[in-house]
C-alpha cells in the first residue's frame, strides 16, 4: 500500500475544490442562460393586443320606439313628426270614443260611416288619416297604408299622411315605396316639409 504524502493530499484536495467550483460555475451559467431565454420567450410571446375601435353605430344599429334595427322605420326626426294617435277634431263623438277606448272594430266602422257622409276635402283628409291611425293601432298595416294614401289623395297639401304612410311601408320592409312617398309629399305639400325632408334623409341613410 502506497502512502500518500501531505503534498499529494493537498494537490488532491485542491483538484476536488477546483472541480466543485467549475461545476458550480457551469451550473450558474446554465441557469442564467435558461432564465435569459425564458425572458426572451416571454417578451416574444407577450404580443400587445390593440383593441379594435368600435365604430359609432349607424342609425340602423340604434334601437327605435318602433322595434329592432332590422325591421323598424327610421327614428322619428322630431317629437311631433308623427301625428298623435288621438282622433281629429273633425271626428264624431262615437268614433272618437271608440278609438280612445281601443275598440278598433267599432272605431273603424264609425270613421268609415263619417267618410261616406263627408264631401269636404280637408275634413275627408283628416278622417282618412285618423282611420289610418286606427288601422295602424289595430295592426292592420296594409289597410293603414291605404287609408293614408286616400288621405293625401283628398288633400295633397296635408303633410301628416305622407309621414304616416312612409312609416308603415318602412315597417312592412317596402323601403323604396316609403322613400317615394316622402319624396311625393315634399313635392306636393308646404306643411311638415321639414319633417318630411328629415325623415327622407334618415330613410335614405338606412337604405344604403
């Protein structure tokens, strides 16, 4: 058995220590390298997501009092552009009472009776327009459109039935006819011309 001198033992210990230091250094370098790579990967993977700006909704995307954007007429341009559902002053008490009570079949019958007995064109226009409102409220939309047409047929200067008929036609998805009705009203009447023009602009914007 060979005896190890003190010098040889010191050399062995120094070699072991050097090996351990080298191992520690290599481990440190390896760990640091992996951390750096991970940071790079995270930087590459962290793609900034820029939110896509949402465009302002078109008048068609904004819900109106009549229903959803896909089936509703254009928004009423002004608070008074659509005549009230209330009966006109030219109506008889029986017709008005039936209408206000929402007894639509009786109201229709009474207004039809009045129309058959009236010859004054201005009064006829008012009665046909109100009858159109009754049909509209009774959800008889085609009859309503016909009544409004007869209203401005009796008095071309009366602006309300053009607006009312256009709204009904728009609701029936007869958009070109609705626009034509408004254009006809603008060409014929001096009353409600601003409301007719505002509604026409709105409808054309929605019909693009």
